[in-house]
C-alpha cells in the first residue's frame, strides 16, 4: 500500500468519524446516548502513516470501536434523519462516508 493510499484511507476514516460525531450529538440530544469522547479514536486514526499502521489499527480495539459506533449511529440516522426505504435514502446514503465505508467493509469479508 502506497503512502497515497494510506493517506486516502486515513482521510476516509476521518470523514466517517466526522459523520459519527454529528450523529452522536443527535443521539445525545434525543436522549439515546450519553456523551461520547472520540478524541482517542481520532488520534489513533491521525497516526496512520503506512501499511503496517493500517494493519495494526484494523486488529485493534479502536477499529472495533469504530465499527460498533457505525451501528449505533446508523440507527440514529435511520430513525431521525433519513427514513429507510425512502427516496431520500437512495440519494443521501450513497453520499455518506459511513455508507461507503460499510459497503467496502462488507465486500472485504
């Protein structure tokens, strides 16, 4: 994996994290979740510099934390923002960094 590919993946993870922060705020406002600190996860993502860093990250509790947060935040999005099986879902979900991340995640399993 080249440095450019690692950089692209790091940026993709950070975009996912930005979207997660937004959805978590909505979940907290709606009383679904307690406030959640993503600083350490963000710090770990920003440290990704080479292929070995990516491999180590994917084998870490931080990657599992990221995947777990995707599930929580997906429920917030479907419940309060974009109704499932709607035209909005077709349009907006395909532009969402979380959707693109999950799509690749499940293709690689």
